């Protein structure tokens, strides 16, 4: 199936979308990549979904991407003697400590010594997605006395966010390590790392992955934003996880940060994903709000590679309709005559290497000649990533001998990937491009293609050739 749109759609699988027929319907509606959320579900559940996706991939004859999302550390308060919790009033004092005894109106346990190690007087603690806010008055190795700043009802095991400090916590838990080994064994294409605070977190995951998948850094901590460029450099892609990010930074900053992160990713040639609450209303409603439609559109206008659905497809009442709705919104934006002008206006000089220059030239040639597609021959995928970074008006047809590389590009802006197993002699480069563009429905007789490749074939990072060929002619 050849998609017309350039931005990609990620659909999260869950109880509402766990069977093969629904997964196929989600794909038909527009899903390009399927996300497996390892915060929920058993290994058997995830294995069954991967099997269904790979069966669907074989049926449709087109690469489909699979993203596994690691849970990461979950910081929570303990339990209360009263199962209904306690009502905390403004300016009241409240203690958090390491005691596992049931809590009351004066205190509750928080079994995370790493938090107490990092706390200082004046620091903020946010509980239950920021619905309750506390200021630390005094603290020790295993306790913190706080003042209630934003009051409310606190119940069992609510999540804790500590926005003002970098916590001495690894991004990967023992559960994550076990899940990672399992997911890599299933052959997932992308691994998303939660709780990233520094580039070292990404480096650690990549050392465990060893090239068997590509790594997405989820940006949801203010500490990560202090190292944005370094994290983008180390990661293979970035997810803007606006849920936790919107708890830990003021809400009004999230749209600005979203644009900043997308710009950083594009400058580095790394794909970006905008996630969380994009069509939240569609968990229970067959229609999104106008504000949600505008939110999706804004991410596309910003130049994001992909937009993601979470609970809308994993647990919602209208999973297929949510994907179809997002597909229509993205397609409408990309049909705006000003959309590609915005992409071009944000274009920068992206490097001075020969492959960078060739790819930039291919974009310019394709624009001037109104070519239907830029065809990239690639082994590692680097040539195609460069082409996507340029945001050309022409579609990007990626020809690669690697099924793994082809699947990974299901996530990348504007790329239609095809597995081309046969070795292509130099004199057949144009002919194979024409044959594939024809079979994939990307161009017709008389249309122009701009072809880039590294000659001789098979050398990573050797892009050194650009050629223009016309469909229907001997190439």
C-alpha cells in the first residue's frame, strides 16, 4: 500500500486492538507503525501482536514498523489506612517518608530513597499528574516535610514527579532489561526509552541493543531538555512525551518546547514523534474536538515525522476511527499549498560532506524539475535519512537490501521503502528505479525521477551520484 501523506501515524496496541483483524483494520485506516507499550500486557500478549503484524506485513507486501516502549522507573507514593485516601488542604504540612506503614492526613510512605537523596528545601513535588503540588520545607535521607501548595485528595499509589532535580535513577529498571531482551528477540524495529535525563541514558541502552534495533529517546523530564542537542545526537530518534513533560514544566511551555525539539531533530536528521493526548476525546467519543484536530495539524506543520495515538487505539471505543481521523487531518494539512513552503522555509545547510551535498542537490533538482520521486539506494539508511531531512516536495522512494532498514523507515517523513534484494549493477540504477516506481504506483510514463546512490554499491556513507531519469525511457 502506497500512502499519499508524508507524516507517519503510530498506533498503540492494547485491549481494544489486540486481534489480527483489528490490527489489519488499523493499518488499512492509515497506521504505519504499531507501538507495543510494555507498561501493560504480558510477554505472550506482545508476542501474539508481533506475529499478527508480521503476518499482515507479508499479506500486504510492504514493510511495517514495530516500536516497543519500555516502562522505565515508576515513582509512586504508598497506601493509606483509608482506601478513599486523604483530603489535603492548602498550606497544610505533610510528610513523605520511607516507612511502609499505611498513611494518614499527616504522612504517607514514598519507597524511593533516590528521591530523598536528591531533594533540597524549596524543591517541588508533584503527585497524581500534578493535580497536587508540594513544596519541600525540610528533608533528610529518608523523609521530607512539605507544605501543600495545590490541595486535593490523595489516594493510593499515585505517581510522583520531581521536576526541579536530576534524580540518581537509571532510565532502565530490571523489568526494562528483561523486556528489552524479549522485544529484541521478537525483532522489534524501534525501542523507546522512558525517563531519559541525560545522553548517558541513551548510550547505555544502545550498548545493550547492539544495533539490533534503533533507539528513541522519550523527552519527558526537564533535565533532558538541558542536554537536548547531545541527546538528539546520541539517539536515533526522539519522542516528545507531552504527558509527563506537561506535568513537570508549565503547560504553556509545552508547545514552545515541541517546536524546539522538532527543529533540533530535523537539524540532526533524526526522526521526531509527537505523542500523548492528540485525539484524547476519541477514547470515548466518535469525534475529536476542534482543538485536538488543530493540535495534530500543528505537529504536522511543525515538520514532525510522526504523530502518535496512545489510549485512543489501545483502550478506546473507536480505535480504527481514531486512526482514520488522524489520517484525514494529516492529509488535509499536507494538501495545503503553504505546507511545503513552510518545510522549505525551515530548510538549513545540513552539512558539508559529499553525501550531504548530493542529497541537498537532489532536493533542489527534484523541486526545479517537479520530479515525482527522489529514489535513494541505501544499505544503512543514512542516505534516505538525509533525503527526509531535506523535506523535498517529491516523495522519497528508499531501495534497500535490508528488510530491517526498510521497516525502520516506516517511521520517517516522506519515505516509501522497498526491499530490493538483488545487487544492482551501476548501469541498472536508473532502470531499477523506474521499475520500482512503476510497480509501487509512485510515478507514470513521462514523469521524472531523481536518483541518488553510492557507486560502487554496498559502501556505507558513500553517496556520490545523482541522476535524472524519465519514466518510460530506457535508463
